[in-house]
């Protein structure tokens, strides 16, 4: 059983104060992997249909579903009840990753006002699907964030079929228990072993940018274009130097823990 409760809730709340690109910057400092191996939304098409709710942070839970198979739906007595039992067995906050097994020929949705409120009641702060969503405004009233490829009208023969396995979505693999940060820019999913210093790294990168590269781009009055260019280069170099020192410190801490 994956771990779904490895960061203090206070850290999750603080991570939610940043957008997903900023958290990605922090991830670069704590990972030993190639940046191109990041578990994030690489493929286009994901749309945040509830941007008014801001970012969401939680642990990944997974489901695979179909909506265009009447026989499959009829063969199952209570598929949504099984999904609800699965969600109830795992502590929140959770983000439900739902793979549409019929994509790109999606026939319906398992996300709407009724199910959205049910997922929220069971500890899901949001859901991400590579299929469709509906009733997104009504779901937002209940406090659940919905991200999908497109909107649709009906649920057809909506039927969850598998829970708790790894799913391939938007060009990456999502495994239950990964820490997820998502907003209008997309999502990043981070395995547990890369999270101990994630909040510290995110804080560090955001603060360092404000003290170096962003300030250099904002303070333009009284400077020529060439002077601005020189300062930008200097602050970029300073950012890189201090960032490298921070990454080395994180590596040292990991080494001491072995």
C-alpha cells in the first residue's frame, strides 16, 4: 500500500500558495533525475475548468473508466460504490487521476455535480482526467477542482472499472501516493523520496528569483538598455551560483541520511 500521508498538512497548505511552475522550480533542486524525466503534464490538451479555485495539492489516487460500454456497466452492480469505497480507504487530501480508456473517442464523463460533491466529501480536492468533464461550475460550488481535455454533455454508461494502479496520462506515469501540485499551467507529480525538502526548495527558488533575476528585470528606470542587459547577465549568474550551492547542500543532506 503506498504511503498517502508523508508531509505535514501545514506544508501542503504552504505549497498551495505557489503556482505549479514555481513548485517545479523547487523540484529541480531536490531531484537527482534528468529534468526530462519529470512526471508532469508533457502532452497538450489539459484544461483547468475551475481556475477560480487556484492551485490544488494532494496525493494521487487513480481510476480507469469507460462511458461507452453498456454491457460493462450492466455487468457491474455498483461501480461507483466500489470507487467510493476505494477513496474512503485512503486519507486526504487526494487528487483523483482518472484515465478514460476510450480516449480519444470519449463517450461521456464520470465527473459532474453529483460525483464531484461525492469525491469532495471523500477527501478529494480535485480531479484530473484525460477525458471529459461536465457540470464544472456546479462542482466548483462544492469546492472540487476539475481539469480535463474538454467538456461534455452526458455521462452515458459511465463506469469505473479499475482503481489504485499506475496510469499513463498526458505523457507521464502517475502512481498512487505521488504528491501532486496542479493548476491552470498543468500538473507535476512527485514521488515521496523527492519531497522532504520540496517546500524549502520552493521557498528558496522563489525568494532568490525576487532578489536577483526578477529585480534586475523590474528596476529599469535611469538605465540604458545595455546597462539593463549587463545587470540581467550578472543576476542570472548570481542566481545560478546560489542555486548550485543550495542544490549541493540538499545533496549533502541526502548523503548523510544513507
